[in-house]
């Protein structure tokens, strides 16, 4: 067996791995790397007489005093500050409930809660358009005819439109996050809980002393995903409200679409998208930094 | 005493979970029911919660309004072709990154990986210009090509391919298989669960994809289901029966796959969670 080691060392042609990665890498360079660079360059250009010319930081300067852009960013951050925590807390509570030894039919519950996460964003949004209809929607029917509360002008009132949008997003993503957390919970050793029981810890104490700290990496992961998703929010406001009423649900992505594909101001739209890139990068970095600081 | 407290806790917990599950599922029930009603019946008070008689007329209207058959065909062909090509390209690249030593490997892989962090909006404008220059607006290729090489798919396949025993690959080589033959006949078959999970994720991504098709498709004949739905909601008089039937058509195939392949489905979607 003298040939063994030599064959192992030089058993493939030098070219082989490059041939395997070539199709993906070539496509990737054309359709991902090039556009990322091109839109960065475009963000410093403006259109004059049909062609794009270098304009320095003009697009970025314009952003700072663009009320629509600032409104859009504020809307994104409002949703981030309210909807994301609500959704993650709900997901965690449901996951803990499902994981408890008391509950039967875990599999069926998991399917039921996960179901919203399979729907197309557009499809569930059109369903919510009707559910949230002011005069005929099921939500107002329940509030008005059964609970005898006043009807709410979902989708047409700037405040309630935001609430309605957040309700819809919460419906779509809570189960998804719940399944992520449930997978994490199942990794926590039962011995930890038994030891806590012997020490006389109650349910609430066990939740805050064991579950939350042990699950922290997973919660952080879900938090970063939700943050990125929220900052890129497009399909739901596009369908539910078109960004209205009075721009109450205008998001940054919706504004990029508007500037790029309705006003065809590619330079400005690119500048907005790069601000979004920067915000997402900074926020993710902060979340990792804060989340990682006291974890070990 | 503890027994009793336990029982109450169990009942409360169970009631809460049932209520949550009800909220999760009720919109689906309502969507399917509303697909069988006319707009007037959908907006009746108290609401109609049982199936109606307008399924066929909604179907006919939807066909007349958006060309449902063609739209479903577009979505299907796009999702199937996209899934096959993307999974295959990801597997090839992932295999090379996992099982070969070559110059530049780590740098190239890192270059691919870092783009996962960049939101797709940042590529939208130049991609659109490229498609316009190529004359690809309103074509399947315009919808498909930008995501064919998928950073996430490559990453996932590389992770999974590391589990392929090197001895197995060498056995293939010794038996006289070509490198590509080894990959096709030995590596890929051993990767079936990971390929299935990735395929489910990619199929759903393309089937549900909205913003990019919205940008590159403006001929109603080329619309995918989500784009057709969004065009319905832009009409001055919206036919809600049609709309709910369209939403049902969009949801049913994915729901069927989900109910049949729950485990693979959830692992597929969760493995894809990097793309949110």
C-alpha cells in the first residue's frame, strides 16, 4: 500500500474545485457583487439631461432634510420599538408554555402556531385588508357587535393604521419565532430545573433565572432577524395601506421603491438604500455587542 | 393542594394555548370561506362563516380579471426552475468549499458570506438597470437570475457537506468515477435531507417573492400570483371574493407541503432564517 498516501495527497486536479464553484461565483459576481458596488457609486450621482453625473454627497445632503424619508425612518423605528418586543415576548411565552410537561398535543400546537409563517406576505396582507375593514371587517364586528366597543378606523386613521400593520406582522411572525425558541428550549437540560425545584424556586423565578439566561443567544438571534426584517418592511404596508394614511405607514423600503420605480430617481433611491444598509449594520453590531457583553 | 394548583395551571395554560392557536388559524379558515362568497356576502353582518356558492363564479371572474391559469403557471414554473437550479448550484459550490483545499478558498467564501448582511434593496436599482439594458424586463430570466447564486444556500450546503466522509469521496475516485460523477452519484444522494430542506426553503422564497417580480414584471401575462394579487387590490372597485380566492390559491400548495412534510419544512424554513 505504498501508493496510498500519495494518491490521497494529489488525487484531484487543481482545477476541479474551481469548476465546482464557478457557476455560482460567476452568477454571484454579476447579480450580487456588481449591483452592491454599482448602487454605492450611484448614490453619489444625479441625473442631468438623461445621464448620471457625479454629484458628491448631494443625495445624502438631500436626505437629511427630506421629511418623507425622516417620517419613513421614524415609522420603521416605531414598529421596531413596539412590535418586535411584543412579538418576541409572545413567542417566548408560547414556547415556554408548549415546552412545559403539562401540555399535550405539542405537535398539533406547533403546526397551528407555525402556519402563518408559510403564507406569502402579499396573500396574508390582502386577508388583513378585509379583516380590518372599518364597517364590515371581522375585527370590528367582534369589537363593536360583541364587546360593544366603538368601531376602530383601522387603515384609515394614521394611529390605528400603524397598530393594524403591527397586528398583521405579529400574526405572521410570532409562530415563526416561537418555533426558533422552542428548539432552543429543548436544548436546556431538565436537570437545571430539577435543581431549582429542590432549591424551592417558583415558576416565575425559574423563568427568569434559568430559561431566559439559557435562551439568551437564541433570543438575540431572533431579535436581530426581526430587526433586519422590520427595517426592510415592504410587502405589508404596500398592500395594506400603500404607506398611508398621511404617510403613517410609509417605510424606508417603500420610499426606496417610490423614488426608484415611480420617480425613477435612481441616484437618490440608492442613497436611501445605503443609509438603510448602514443602519442595519450598526444596529446588528450593537445588538451583538450588548447581547454578547455579559453572556460569558 | 399542589395537585389542585397544578390542575388549575394546566387548564389555564391549555386554554391560553388554544386561544392563541385559534387566532393563528382563524384567518385561514376565513380566507377559504370568503373565497366561496361574493363581495356582498363577505361584507354581510353578522358574517357568513359557512361556505357559500360563489366559488366557481369567483374562479371565472379571477380568470377573466388576471388570467389566473397563466399566473399560476408563471409562479409554478418560476418556483420549480429556481429551486432546482439554486439547490444544485449551492450544492456544487458548498461541496467544493467543504471538501477541497484550494488557493483563495477562504477569501472567496468570506466574500460570498458577507453579502448576506446586505439588504436586497441595495441591489435593486442596478439590477433593474441591468435587466432593462439586456431587454429582459417582463421575462422569466429577469425574475430568476438575480437570486440563482444564493449566498445563504451556498453557506448552508458547505455546513452540511462537511459531514460527508472523505473516505467515501476517495472510494468514488478509486472506483474510477470522474470528479463530477463522484459528486452526482455519491455525494448528492447522501445529502438528501439537507437538499430537501433547502429545496423547500427556496421554493417558498420564489413562490412568495414579491418586490423583485413587482419591479421587473409589468405585463399582466407575466405576473406571478403575489403581483397579480397586488394588482387586484389597486383596482377602484375591488372584488373581495376574487381576492380571497387568489390568496387561497397562493396559500394552498405551500400549506399542503407543510402538512405533509412538517419536520423537513420547519427545518427548511428555520435554516433559512438568516434571510428573514
